[in-house]
């Protein structure tokens, strides 16, 4: 029988993970908050152990009933106003599950059998990270490397926007992705506005046996040393005097062109 626990005070230590949604405390505790059925199910499929659920009372016998039965963990609920104070938003937007983080992968493990890799450098917005993971997974990337200054892919918003892709595509945080990729024999391309950049549909990119595509921070783009260290700078042709796209949109276009059309 699932334990339904009524929250009476925000000081209850059992709900501490849900008070730390935007902090780094969760990473230190090796936990993450999965929001929505898609992310929770992806976490279960990835072997992440659920610890508890948090939801509005109506969801327990409504849209969250199957998850309650599947997870078999305590379910915390309470007055809507109390839950909103706890999380900072109405839980009508989703069901939350505190889960153990999956074991971190190394860059070597991500690259071992990969042919198409995405590298994110200093992409700090959770929505963009989540959208990039979703597009990369959907359009044929084999894995993702992130520099340490990127948003944590298991941050609540990033994981939700990814529709669970952060738990389905291999990824690793890497201090020196260029060095790791060159050691693994990858051709490297930087998505950057440079006069000598080649078009995203250049045959030399599609013909590469192993290709890694670098995407940089919102606004500033990739660091100059990263661009200089890559084999090529790459651009997406633009029209109507528009010179760039949001990083998540640019990533989706590039993944389709370079990854999604290849023979599987």
C-alpha cells in the first residue's frame, strides 16, 4: 500500500529535496527532481531509484495514479497554497519525483562507440540545454559533451524541456572536450559566425567518419580559442538580414543536416 503523507509544515525534512529546486544542493546529495510523467518514466527506464513523489491531492487518483503505483514510494501532498509556496509554482503543471541521479559517465565512455557528437560550451539556460538534448537525441547524435560551466542537464527545467532525453542519450561533463575528441579521432566543427566559415551542408562535414559539432553560449557564442582549435568553422546560411538563430534552434537545424540524414 502506497503511503500518502500530508504535508503540514515546510520544515518537514522529508520534503527537503523539493525546497532546493534551483540550488546545487541536489547535485551534492546525488539527487534530481524529475517533473512530468515523461521525465519520471525516463528516469525509471534509466535505472534511477525514485525516493518520493510530490503532487496535488487530485493527481493521486487522477493523472498521477499510474506513476504512484509504478514508483511505490511515499507520496507527499497538501494544501495547494502550501505546495505552491514549497516549489514556487502550481503543481497542476506537473508531478514531481525526487530520484537518485544516474552514475556520471566519462567522456571516454560517451565517445567509445560514437560517430556524431554534440559539444555544448557555457550554455547556461536550462530551456536551451533541454531543447538541445531533445533535438540531439531525436536527430541522430550519439552523445553529448558539456563544459563544466553549462547548466546541469538534470536541472528540473532542462530535464522537463528535454522530454526525458537527458536520461536517454549518453552525456558527460568534460573539462577539455577538444583534447578528448582529437584523441578519439574526431573531426571538429564550430558553429560560429566567421568569414572563413563553411556552409553546414559542406560535403567534407557529411563525409566525416567521426564528427563533433560545437555550440556556444547564448549571445556570446563559442570562445575564440575553441573556434581556433576546431578543424572548421561552420555557418547556417541566413536570409532577410538575419545573421543568427537562438542556440537551440541553430542546433536543431545543424543536427538535422549533419546527423539526421546519415545512413543508420
